[in-house]
């Protein structure tokens, strides 16, 4: 499962609050309303179905980071390399 700030879903044209609502909790923000939607993620020309939660903080001016790509399907299909010195992320399809 993937998690993103609501602003990501809004940028994709998703009506966030029309999704399945749950309350999530984490280290940084405490309890947060989360709305789940089935979406498609495209990487390198390949498209995958995924369930994504869009986080809605209690403070409407607060953004909750950049998001988390879920283990399924992303990490099952790609070897992912993070090069922080170059600020690059590389996805290589697992054959």
C-alpha cells in the first residue's frame, strides 16, 4: 500500500474524501484521516494497480512529507537505488 499527502491526490484530480475513510496514526502527526483509493502507478512505461491512502492532516496548512511507495506492487517489481548525494532514485525492473 502507498501513502501520500492529500495534495498529491488532488494534483492527480482525485476527490480525496470520496475514498474509503480510516484513521491512521504515525510517529510525526498522531492520528490522521486517511482516504483510500485504487489508482494506477506508472514507472518506466509500465503501469500497475495499487491501493493508495491520501492523508488529510487536522491542520489544513500542514503537509505530511512526500509519501511512501508500498511494498506491493512497487518493491516486488523493481530494484530501487537511492543516491542521496546526487538526489537520484533509480528504478530497475526485476526480470
